[in-house]
């Protein structure tokens, strides 16, 4: 088996067999997602159908050979697709999780209530408008608006200075801002990153929805309120039209997005910006929950913001091979990358016991949250199915919820075929380990509607889940033109 696997790698990667060390990480040979699929296809000519993610689950030739050898001698099907139903059997109709508190008690005060949500997303200037779009199954992806930037589009991949992607999800009026209302001078407003301005506006709407004025924040919470925001791009300085402005804008920090909210509302809890790339918004929510549980703050604003301001972003993502080459590259599709999207959103968090005491309207409850990293996977930036599965399983056990009562999972799937497949395999492994029957849980992805909002994507996902709970029904996930073969 080792000789066959090595020969397949040598054929695709054009590397002599004697240069392919069996215990070396596969990424050292220059393997990328495209060549990985070619290697799997080459192996399939000899061994039959294989999971497209198999190279990322066994990241050396020796490990892959051992795994394939074990399967070849097994009496069970050589490589069954995880998560499938018996042939010909329709999946059971998924039931949405009852919105009432289910599983686990709150003796230790670990449950966190979501008491308000606010945000803006492509084609939707409020959560209510987002629900209308999702309920109707609308496609919110467009070409880059002409008043933004020229994406330097060239359909052929690899052209220097060009992007092979010209699609994404975009917010309207990102340059509109009431500087006087928020206490900015005209000069300060011009120098403020639009992401800072948008998140400040969203924080205002969030507190307004919860019925919290600045006076009430001081009186009821003694200003012990935290702000946690996820962000990942600082491109605004590229738009400066003079040297002094460019120099000043280069001093900007993500921290200013959170700090401006704390300053304007006189909030004296933690004020933190989080950059963990596409998990930034949910990392912000996680840190906010931890801060509330630790007593560092009594109320927390948590969210994320993401904008596409310059053509170089699209050019860079194209050179890195991260974006999709057609408008059809969506969640669960046979795509080659994601379509960038803009968004800003936030939730207002509070310990559940205190929310009940104060008579707050509880939209949903966060019973547990966790974070990890994939470690040394098959390549830098390649997710680990094992690490994801362990995180999911541990978090559900920590929550005290019976996993069999879960009716829906909002996936992070963004249109990159291998990444989406790895996530689905991780979910399957975790829920199987928790005794959940295959096909009993609905899976959806808001990214199929709007694209991948990067640092704010977790907030778009969370908002969709909250809206589904509110309306007690599932919004459709847009069906791809060509489904992910995994």
C-alpha cells in the first residue's frame, strides 16, 4: 500500500519517489487543496471512492498508507461517507430545538442570556430585514458595487495584479455617519475607520432595543459593562488622500472599535478587540461570556464587524487561492473558495439568573462556549477534523444538554469544498460519539445567502439561529448548483 500511495503522490506532485519521505508532513511537498483533490482522484482509480478529506485526516504518507491498508482488509465498506442515511431511506424530518431551556441546570450561574440583538448584513439593515431575506430564500450576493472599487477582475487565475473573483455581499451606505450625534469632530469622523463607526451605531441600536439608556447603564450596572468585538482588516489607511492622513490612519488599532463604544457610553468594564480571523466574532462572544462568569462585568456587548474597502483585498485573496472563481461557490457546493461579505452585528449578554431577576426578555441562552486550535494539521490554514470534533463534543458535554435533543446546527461552511467537507465530518464524528442518529439534525448555512462575512461571520450565523428560534421555523439554505461531493 505504501508503494502505491507514494507513486500517486509522485505522479501528481511531480516529485521523485525517493524524495517523498513517508513521515514528512504533506504540506512540505507543496501540496495545496487543488493538488490534494487530484491525489485523491488518482488513489480512487486504484482503490475506489475515498473521502475528499482523507489527506487532511492522515497528514503523512505513512499514516495515509496505514489507514488505507486497514480499510482494504476490513469487512465493512471500504470508505463509507460519514453522516449518510441507509441507501433509499429518507432522512427523518428535523425538529427545531424547543426554545425553552433544555438540559442542565444553572446552579453555578454559568448560563448566559442573550437579551438583545442588532446588526446589518448584505441586503438587510436590521435583523428583521435579514429574516425576511432568509425566509424568502433570497440570494444577497452581487458583483462589487461600482461605487466601491474596481476589483481588477480577470477570470483566469494567476494573473498578476488581478482578482479572479468579483462577487460578494455588501452593505449599503457604509460611509454615512452622524458625527455630531456621536460626539466626533468632522476631522475625527473622517479619520475613524468605517468599521469603528458602524459598530458604534450598532451598539446604540442594540442598547436601544434592550431599553437601556446611558443613565440606566450607570444606575443599574454601575457602568460595569464590557465590550468585545471581532475584526480582522485595517484597510482604511489605503484610502487616505494625503500623507498626513495616511500616517495617522496607520496608527489605528482594532482596539479603537471597542474602546470607542466604551468611551461614548461611559462603560468601564473590559474593552477588547479580538482578531482570530474568521472566528473573531464568536471568539468575542466567548470572551464576553467568560468575563461575565468571572464577574469582571455585569453586562456585555459582543459582536463583530467586517468591510471590503479596497481592491487589493480581492487581489490578495485571489493570489492566496482563498476566494471563489464564480458566483456559485457557496456553502456545501463543489466550490473553490468563498465569496467575501460585509456585516456588523452584536448581542447583549447577561447572566441568566440576573436577567430573570431584572425581568429582561430572554431571546436565547448560551449554556456553554469553547475555543481551540487545530494544532499542526495537514497544512497551515487547513482545519483539523479531529480538533473540531473534539471541541464540539466537549462543548455539548459541558453544556449539560442531551445531544439527541438538538435539532439544528448552523454550519461555518463557506464554499471551499475541502473545508466544508472537513467541518461536516467533524460534526458527524462528534454527534455520533454523543449517541445521535445519523440524519436527525438539520444543517444550514447563512453564508449560502450572503457569502462569508469573515470577522463578522459568526455574528451572522448566531443572528440567523436567534431569528429561527424567534419564528420557530428553519430558513432555507440556498441549494448549490453543484453539490460538494463529500
